[in-house]
C-alpha cells in the first residue's frame, strides 16, 4: 500500500490529517453555500439582466451548441419548466434563439445569439480576472492537487447512495 493510501486509511489516519479533512469539509460546505446564495440572489432581475442560473444556461449553450430545454435542465440541475421560463426571458432579451430541431421537428432547441455569446465572453473575462487575482500566489502544483481533490469530491457526490444516512442497521 502506498504512503498516500495509508494516509487515507481511516484506521491509520493521524489526528493532523483528520483535522485537515474536517477543515476541508467545512470549506467545501462554505463554497457550496456561497454558490447556492449566488444562484438565488438575483431572482428579481429586469430587462436584459441575466441571473447566475441563466448564465449557466448560456455557458452550456456556448460550450455544447444548440440544446433542448430538457438537455439544459439536466445540465443545470433545474426542472424543464424552470428552464423553459428562463429561456423565454433569454429569448426576449436577445441572448438565445429558439428553433425547431432539424432532426426532430417536435423538439425545440435553443442556441446562443451573437449577443448571448458576447454576454458569456464578458462574464468569463470578469470571473477569469477574479480567479487569477485571488489565486495568483498559488503555484501550478497546488492547483493541480486541488483540481484532483475536487474531482474526487465530485465523484463522492455523483456516486452517493440513495439512502437515508440516519437509518442505521440495528
């Protein structure tokens, strides 16, 4: 067993490792809560303003191309009805265009307009500057390790059993 695998073993974990793991869990929850607040903060926008959740849809369209409301809902972890309402606003404000799918005329797909792509690029530039500013003193190796840890955490939540953790076998 490798040294890192031994370190990760719950039986052989040092008090320092356990404390660091606890701190990581707390930091992760704070980040998760901040993201939830960011998503909920801008629910009463007017005109052509775009909420964080709507921006997530625009980014999906920018990265993946035309998508149906169902595909966008799955990607953004929202209900199709919510996504349809958001797409109505994004279409009315000129950020997306909705058309019938060429392969299946029953399906409506949304794609970015030039205005929508501009909005995505502008938002990415702002966030990129924020990331670079806050992480400027973190070296590439630490960023690589952090990315690895986040990928592992993602796997934990993606593969989480669908059980109630409070049910303890007796």
